[in-house]
C-alpha cells in the first residue's frame, strides 16, 4: 500500500473516531455498522467501546482477507489499528462530549465526519473494518450500490438498538445515517471530474474522426433505432468536465441535430487514464 493511502486511511479512521466520540455517544444517537454494534455491547456489558471495536474488527478481518483482495486486507488491518487507537484517544478528552448541546446538530456533524472518514478509508483501498468488509464484498460480488448495502445493514443494526432508545433518537439516527451514506458517496466520487458523452447521429463517422483529430478517445457502439428500426452507431467518449463545452461545440458543428446525453462518471481506470496511452503509428 502506498504512503498516500496509509495517510488517507489514518485521517479517515481518525475522523470516524472523532465523530463517534464527540457527537454520537454523547448525544445517544443510534448508529449503524460496527460502531452501532459496539455501542449495543457497551450498554449490555459495560465494556469499553474502543476495545469492543478492536475485537469486532479482529473477527471480521479474516473474512476480508479470504474473500476480498490483498489491498483490502492490508487497509482493513491499518484501519483496525488506527480506529480503536483514535477512539481510545478521543475518549480521554472529556471536553469533546460538550461540543454540541443540540441533538440534531450532533446528528448532522456526526454524519458528515463519519461519512468523510469512512469514504477516505474506502478511497484508500481499505475499510474501517467491522460491517464495512461484508458491505464491500457484497458490492464487489453482487454489484449492489455501496450506499444501498450500507443503508440496509445500518437499518438492521439500528433496529436492534430500539430497546435502548426511543423513537426520537431513532429518527436522529436515521438522519445521521442518511447524511453519512451520502457523504461517503460524495467522498468516493471526489476528484473524479470525468463525464461520459454519448452521441447518436447519422454523421457518426465524421463526429468520430473530428473527435480523434482533437485527441479525444472514442468508442463506437452498434445500436438500433427504436423508431425506424435501422442500424446506427453511437459515439461515446470519456472526458473531463472542463472539456465538455468544447466537445459539444465540435459535435454541433458536424451535426446540429445530433442527440447528445451526458452522464457523470464516478471512477475511471485503464489505458488513457490511470495508464499511459499506447502510441499510434501511421
């Protein structure tokens, strides 16, 4: 694992621990994931939350090692160390428990901090341990969106905390979870300002050649017109946001009636992006 990813993992684990100690525990907000399980066991047994989190991560780590990737396993080891240490450190600072006297404000702050922390750890190639590992594996093998998997898991864990709380704090917990999962998605997509532009036009060959002349990568996709049932070719290209207007003008100059759709891409890997382009010889 690269040094950049290790630092990102440490910062993310620390943000998660800070959000838990400063806002979740003091405000009795219902939480999901390993944190929610740790809080349940803490209230049942009186054990230290940091110790429970460490033991829970130790149990889940082999799952990530066996069914996940080596990078996920290494990242999980790091966060399984960083998170309990940061949690134990913040628990020794009593002033953190009085940062907010508003439960709704605590839920918002906790959602942003914990979501940012988990997102950074995931972006580093690891996980914060606990339920993040099975969630990532479900996302990997079943291709279910990560925020959907996390939301479903958190709802189950949160429902199990109902005996220790009341309906008001359950609502606060839902607000916290909603903000957290959306923040995770934003952090994972941060820094990837790529867009996919798709063009349907009778002049697809001219559009393709013009885009290639301007050094844009192009993919041709065979399709069938739903209205006329005639074969067509769709032109696709992945490009940064700052080049969108330029490409649209190129396309409109070739065919003002071209049908254009634009979608944000959350991640791009491979030749021409994370790998150098192959040289083309004429």
